[in-house]
């Protein structure tokens, strides 16, 4: 079972998205990034609160995901504002958040836990329509999380983007 991690590098006047498809051991299967997308202050003003949905999702992430050649079971994100991408996809989208023992249990969230305590407990949030696959994904992630930090691929995306930019590749 493969998974797609999405992450963004958002600088002052541009952003760049990366998608990393990994296997169950988090080994890379496919990696793609977008070109730099110029973002000006007028766009930010005009889009306001809908900037992430209107610009990032519609103009950047959907194209990136649609260009992936590898199959994957689910998409993982860290930014709750990107959850809106689910409405345009057939694949389930899951949000990782830090688990808080003092918050009430959420109906559409699964606790992902490292039994050794090496990694922090996480919540895996999902949409109601993805509830059936969420339990299966949760079991797989809990198994992976025994030995591997399941959040680490997000940082790989940013490091890869920074490397590509520093080498002057794919500008």
C-alpha cells in the first residue's frame, strides 16, 4: 500500500508544492514538485481567507496530484486548510495533528500511537465518506509507526525542494 504525502514551501512571494509517494516502509516510489508559483500581495488581499483553497489547491496541488503516475491509497497533509482538496479527488485525504489527551475524542479521527513513546501520539483526521478506509489506513500507520516516524516524509519534501532550488534545477 502506497501513500502520497503533500507539503508546501511557502516563501514571501512564491510557493512550491511537492508530492512524495512512499511505500509502507516510507521508501520513495515517486517524487514531483511544481514550478515556483508567483504569489503577489494583491492575490493575497483578493483571495483573503480563501487563498489556500483558491490558489494553492485549485492552481497548484490538484495539478500536481493529477500528474502523479504511481498509485496510492491515501493522501496525507499537515495543514487543515488543505483538507478542501478532498472535494476534487477520488482518493481519501487525511490530516495529521498532534494528539491532545485533554481534547474530546473526535468522531472522524483515529489515534496513531508509537508504543515505545519514541514518537508523539497523533490524530489522523478524515472526512465521513472516508470512514471505511480510515480504519484500515489507521492500522497500517500504527504498524509503521512502531519503527518509523510517519511524519518524517513531510520534511523530506521540503529538503528536496530546497536542494533542487539550491542546485538551480527546475526553476
